[in-house]
C-alpha cells in the first residue's frame, strides 16, 4: 500500500468518479490511476468502487467505510511534512488564504501587510470565492486558512472561529429620497435593490428580514462583491445593500451610506481551518494578526475539540 494509491481513491471521489479528471489532478495517466485503485483493492481484499464496465460510478459500502480512513491518513501525511518543515525552515514556506471578496478587499489588508513584514520569506497565496468554495478549498487542503461569514460553521470538517461582528449599510447617490427620512424595510422595498448573491456576505439575514416583515423586495441585480454593487448604484440602477466595511467615505465620495444594522441584524466574520490539520507557527501568527482574540492557545485547543463541542470566549 502506498500514498499514491490512497490519493487515487480520494481524488476519484472528489472528481465525481471521472478518471480523466483524477489523472489530471494527480499529474498522471488514466491507466495509471486505474492500476493504483485496482492494486489498493487487491491489497485490501475488497471492492472500493461500483463499476459500469470500465467506468467508476460510485463507492461500494466497504469503500464508503474506508474513505474517511484514507482521508485521515493523507491528512496526517501532510501534517507530518509540515511538522518537518516547521523545524527545517521556521520562517520559510507558503501560506494559502481563501476569502470572500469583501474580506480580502476590506478586512484583510492590514493583517497581510503586517504578516509580510514579519515573515518576508513566506510566500502568500490569496484565493477568492464564495463561502462554499472556500470550505471546499480548506477541506481539500488547497487553502490553510479561510475567511468568510457564518456559513463556514456548517462544515463538520472545519473549525470555524468567530472573529468580529459587522452590519450592513444601504448605499445611495447623493440626494436620494432615502436620505430624507428614517430608514425602514418598507421604504427600502419601494426601490430596486442591488446586493450580494445568495449565500454571500450576510445575504441570508437580508432575505430573512424582508420575509419576516412580509415584504417582497425588488432585487434587480446581485453580485459577488461590493465594488460591483457600488458601481451599479453609481449608475442609478438601484439602491445598494453592502457590508458596512465596504463603504469608505473618503473614496466613495459620490455615494452616501445609511446604517442598516437595526434592519438586518448582526453578522459574524469567521476564520476557519481544517479540523485535525497541523498549522505552522506563521499560520498562527497570521490568524492572531487578523483577529487578536484568536491567540495560538485558543486555536490549538479548539482544533483538538470534538466537532460540535467548541466553546468560544471572544
């Protein structure tokens, strides 16, 4: 048994049993992947995959039982390499961070700048995506740290730590009628709205607030990031709803912001890492720079907790 066989099994599942995609992911040939899987099955004495001719179509019952063990073995293999690297080059390596646009654009710059000053020899890779994409990158090992909204807490494979609270703002051009009276959900519902895609940046709270009041908002355009939303508000296509951090008065001089915290409630930014992963010292340094409440002792303790048993004091 070898790690290439284990990787072939894991990637077959991740690639929806498409052996061509598996071969591309592992930088090998399709016959090579098939051979690795067959040799693993022969050594274990069980069929891991359901087949239709030469195609894999799913996991067998024994395969579904074995897969979590394979995942743990590969995770520990990665952890072992990282542990060795920690002592060979304490301040060299790679830090991969996945974040939503709002976090990468508005919340992270200071922490990234501080990290680069402290660890100039660590390469930094920044990935942007939706909370689901960020979770997938963490689970697959493509990213070390993920930063998004509450949605990261929905994955048992991850430890999601609350960093800070934030609210939404309504943004409009100067002279807009909404600036002349107290902001309400009813007044908002009278205008075309531009806000985040479903699942992004507190969109659940926005939808929930209107639904609870029995209102049907006219959302005419959605986008993944606040900069796009602001662009179309500037074009008078609608009223924008963005994370408050995304409005910068000194830059957004042709827009005005109204606090909407009382309408859409409090949201949380969460920082997530894969449960059971080994984090190098500079990863802890970045985490604490981004969220000072998340010191190394707290993160290490939470990583060792069983799923669902986390108890945060921030």
